[in-house]
C-alpha cells in the first residue's frame, strides 16, 4: 500500500553510504570530541542487545567532515541463522522518508513562500473538504495532531498511489485536529500530496532534485535551489 513512499529512502541510504565512504577518518580528539564519551556507546548498546531490545546496530559519528567513530555491534539477523552485523549493512528504515524527504520538502516550499505551516491542507487538496478535515493545517500534519488514525484500514485490499489518495479524500478523523498526538502515516501521505500539488513533481522526484542530489554533489545553496 505504501509502495510509492519507499524510493526516496533507498536513494537516501545509498547516497549516504556514498558520501560517508568518501569521508576521511580522524582521531576524535582532533575534532573536539571525547573518545571516552564515544566509547560509552559500547556499554549502552551491548546492554540493549542483551535485553533483546535490538539484535544489533551500526553507529557512525562524523564531525567537520571527518569520521571519528564507526562501529558495528551484534547481529543483523538472528533467524534462521545468526549473521554478524557489518559496517555496510543496509537497514530498512521505512519512516526515514518522513524526515529526509517529506518534512524537508515541505520546509523548502515554506522557505520559498509557496506553503505556510498555518495553511489548511484543503487549500492544496480541496477534495479533502468536509467532516472536520477543513481545519487540519500543514503543521498539524507534520506534528501528528491532525486527528487521523495511524494508518488506513488495512482490512481493505488495494494498491497504488492513486488509490491511497482516493482513500485520503474520505478518511474520517478520529479526534478533532490539534487535540491529540497520534503518529500517523496518513499525515505524511497527505504532505507528500501537498508537495505534488504545489511543485508539480511527485515527492520522490522533488526530493531527488532538491535534497538528495544536493547532498551527493554538495553544490552551493543557490545552485541546489536551481
């Protein structure tokens, strides 16, 4: 159902791997970071693995363009057999799209003066009007206080972007906007559509042009904006 959301995540991870692979390593102290403090992560992560809160982790810390800590912990798989975690393990981070692509894209549009946080979402997606949805603002979508449920009714069988947006038009509110925090994928599906309506580009393409390619190529701010 959320197939259209994941491409920016994969691209972001691959770009991040490429960027970090190009960074030189440095002794923490030379970058103003305490090696002793960094080493405290060993105990914390080991304890979490012991409690089975997570099977493993990869931690990378960089400062001033230099890597001062990069370490793999535990396992990346425990079934059907154990596989040790490696530094190049790629994780399925799913909702990373919300902060890497969607939130950043919305804030770029805010910076450009094309969207305001206080704008009602129906200003951009008029098909959502009715049943209290007119009161939902862009900021409420971003902060998960829109009143939507965590996700669409998963008992319904459907696929594709167009079908998701059709469901968005008629999705009922569970609580009045601004009254309760509920982490919701629906909020960010709506924000992705706002990016689409305002920019004329699908979220993944807007993010590629304005965020991901800029991270990879490291152009100036003005060049990235073009």
